[in-house]
C-alpha cells in the first residue's frame, strides 16, 4: 500500500485548508494512470469532480481533514503553517499506517517538512516529501483532486450563506472587494476569513491607525 497526501486552499484568505490522504495499492495506482489522474490544478472543475468519484470508488481508503481559518490564524506565525499542516498530515499517516507515504511539500524546505512529519507520526512509515509530488506521483495527484473537490464544495456552500465572494484567494478581485465591503459594513470579518493574512491586515490598517490616533488625541 502507498499513501499520497496533498492539500487545497493553503494560500486562500477565505475558507478552510483541506488536506487529503489517499491509500492505494500498486494495482489501483495503475488504474489512476489509466484514467489520467493528474495534478488537480491542470484539470477543469467538471473533470476533477468526475475523477474524484472514480478515485473514491477505486482507492483502498482515504481521509479528508478540514482546517478552519480560526485554527490557521492561531498557528500562522508560531509555530507556523507548515507545522500545522505537517501535524495534520501526520494524523492521516498515523490513522492509515502505510509503509510509505508520498507528500507534496509546501515551499522549498521539503527535507525539513519531512522531519516535521516524522517527529509527529505514530507508526513506521517511510516519508518522501517533495515539491511537485502532485505532478509526479498519481497517488498524490489523486489526493490533490479529492482535496480540491471537497474545498470547492465548501466554498459553494459558503457562497450560499455569505454571497459570491469569488474563489477566496487574495489574487481574486471579487474576494478582495467582498472583504473590504464586509469590513466597512460590519467593522469585523466573519469566521470564514483568515484575519492574520496580509490581504486582511491591509484592509484593517487604516481603521486601526485612525482609532489609535483618536485615542492619543483624547
């Protein structure tokens, strides 16, 4: 058995970070190749959803973990988002207990990321953490697809509750406009927002500076 782990939503300012682990035999991984499973970022939403259903039916097992914006805010600076993601990845590995796990590593410190996971797992698993593992290993691509499909579903549900705020990523103008308008209207952000993200602090900074200035004058 081989485990592949990847995430979706790491860089977004609205919504959860979703981590997925997919457990598969060598035969199942070959089937992933046959149905052209690949990095979710290279696929349309329709194709991801189609492949997601097939992956669920083929995989020996899988686990999805959703990390809330509140928890991300708590970990953002110390000990850091990598530590949080590594701990949740270790939880998946400890539950599924594969002999080997391929993991898509964030940033440039793949070896350090592997050490973080090794320090937290509770089983004997060989950890192979690499950048672009979602492109190089079909089992990681499968995890990438399931994570993205699940996050997309969560975002659609949030749109129903809060209105269409776009993708939730800082690069999306619709997302930035939603954040600005919501804050100016409510004076705060809903708990679906990562409030320690730079995108958010740029919105709150003028108001905070004004309040501090008023306090000094009084």
